[in-house]
């Protein structure tokens, strides 16, 4: 399968010693071992930067610019990077209108538009409920990946 890796998995990989870090690592390793193509898109990296450089007191990771950039470089080595294309915007507009998307969840619709544009089968995320409105996707949590 061709699967988009959601930002929350990348962030968990950067959080040393937490149980979700091990879960995210094992899920990604399992997917790679079974031959799935793991994708990231620019938005995932933008979101990673925002949260990883935000102070701990503001629910961020408190990483320096250099540390965050090293995290992005690692992601670019581990995952297949697919750049944005102009047509993704049109797909996003269709999705937000079709599914009546409001507010912050428009960010998730943007990820869905990118993965559909690039021919991905689904997304791997810790927040499966954020993507349930899109029946054309396979939505997998790390727990589901490991249980399969």
C-alpha cells in the first residue's frame, strides 16, 4: 500500500522515552518490512516544524531550529517525499465542500487532498477519528498496523 504518514507519528518519533515513540517506530518498521510505500508531503513537514519548535509550555517539543531541521532531514531520508502540486488545491476545495468541513479540520482535508492527488491508499495516524469522514481512505492507527 501507498500510505501517508501523519505528522503525529513524526512528532512521536522525536519524543524520547514515551510509549507512543516505541509504538510509532514499530508501526513504521512493520509497514516498511511488509513493503508499503510510506509517503510524506510538505504539509506534514510544516506541521512537524511548528510543533517541534514550539516551547514545551505551549504543548510543543521545545526543539531548536537545528534539531527540528535534523528531524526533517531524517524524515526525508526515511520516507518518500511528494511535493505539492497546484491541483491539490482544487481537490481540497471539493473535499471541504462535499464533507462540509469547518475550522481546523480543513488542515486534515488538505492532507486528504494531497494523498488522493498522489494516489495514496490511506493514512497512518494516531488520530483515526479525524479522517473517518473520508470513506475513500484506509485509515490505520499504529496499533492496527501492529495487530495485522
